[in-house]
């Protein structure tokens, strides 16, 4: 009887493991599907910017740039990999369901949450051109982290910077420059 129960337990465990792997694969495939590429920037079916990770782990330039910009402006509060800190909440769980418009609104205008035990305030970052000019990149980096498609370490294997990225960066910085 003990050997039979052991075999049933092993089969159940294998079946459960297979279902988990299939669910993870389907979730990863659905989340990571870039359906359009415009000058190295990838877009999901809904038109939102998304990440692209090629076979071999090479990330697109914009995801890599998002890593750089996140660490320049956001990680001091939200932690080195978006998992939160004593100062600010984690970003990965909310980003699983958040769209780009919601993310953009919170980052640009800030957010204040008041609860019975605590008050949290995220300052508005709409004046920080390092953030605003790279907001889609920060979003795709955090989406890749939230989807489990990208680990905590710096993605050193990345595509080269597209010419369009350099032009967009210069145009955004010029538009942000105060006029005299």
C-alpha cells in the first residue's frame, strides 16, 4: 500500500509541476509578445511599449535603458530591483496589472495614499527630464521584471542603441529646456 501511495503522490506531483510550468510558460509568452517593432522599440498588441528578449537573453535597447534610468531616479526609494523598500512600496506586483497610461500618470503627477497606520507620498516626477524623457523605457524594464522575464542583475547583453533613440532623446531634452 505504501509503494502505491508513493507512486500516486509522485504522479500527482509531476502533474502539478507540469501544470505550473505550462501556466508560467503561457503567462510569459502572453506578457512578452511584442507584435510590432519600430526602430528598435517594441509594442504589445494593445499598442503599449513592451520589452523584447531575444533567444540567448539579449534585451532590446529600451529595456536596458529603462534599467539605467530606473537606477538613476527610482531605486533609492523603490529598491534596487523594484521590490520595494522601507521608504516606498514594491512596483512589480502592481505593474502586472497596470497599463502604461496609469503608470505615466502616477510618475508624472505623483501619488498620495493615506491609511489608518501610514501615509505614503510619491513626489511628482513630471519636471525631471531624466525620468520623463525615458518613461516608456522605465515602464518596459519594470514590466519585464514584473513578468519574471528579466532578473535583478544589469542586463549587459543588449541590442545597440538605435539611431531613433538618440534622436528622440535629443528632441525631448530640447523640448524640456527652458526658453529665455
